[in-house]
C-alpha cells in the first residue's frame, strides 16, 4: 500500500509539473499554507467537544485565465468519542479550480479534487482514495501578485472501512494564504 501511495504522489506531481512546464510562458506559481475546520461525518463517532482542525501546504499554478491546478498535502486529527483514540489523517490532493470571473477583485471559484488519504485510528491504518468538491473565493490582500487570501467550503469523501462504514463524508471550511513564488 505504501508503494501505491508513493506512486500516486509521483504521478500527480509529474502531471502537475508537466502542465506547468507546458505553460511556462504564463505560469504563476504560488504556495498555499492553510488551516481547515472539519465537521466530521456522524458515522465517525467523533467527540462533539473537540475542535477538529486540519493543516495544509500546497503549490499551485495558473493553468490559464480561468483554471488553476494545485497539489496539496493535508493533515488533520479528529478525536474519537472515547477520547483515547484519534483519527490521524495524512493525504495528497490534486485540485482543479475554475474561476468564472477571474479578473474580479474577489474571484469566486469552484474546486474539484482527487487524491489519497492515509487514515489511522489506534494501531489500525488504511490508505484510501479521496475526492472533494467545493466553492470558494480568492481575494487580493495587498498589491496584485504580492499576496492573497482565500476561503472555501468543501465536501470531502474518503473510502474507508473503519467502524463498518464503506465511506465517510466530511465538510471542511478552509482558509489559506496565497503566496506568489515568482
């Protein structure tokens, strides 16, 4: 399984870099550090008194005027209701963002992504496919091309097998900085 995840990461990275090189003339690379608040699926039996937070770091590129591609590492922890165990999740995502009005000061977007999520609870570990879909906005904080802020809401589904459930579906609220690298 570890080799499968490693291969998937290499394929996603190769695809991401290949597309970026093909568009080198208008490429805009940026770093995406961010935080997530997670509203876990009720079937996870998460502790209602804990605040499930996630972290992400990614790299993105403007593919063309209306599309961006991003490769992101995500990590989060959700406390299980008995408080002795936690869901530890680590994953990699390839997201496509579509901007219907890309030149606005505040640009709304839709996002669709696929990836792999490694989940552990106690000693049990699983690696499963993950998808997400959502909507958000991107806003420039300072001058054009200096830094930005973005927020989105996503519906994340991951195949699992924990607790006798085939799939978990969580809601995420993400806030990220957009830090240009060029």
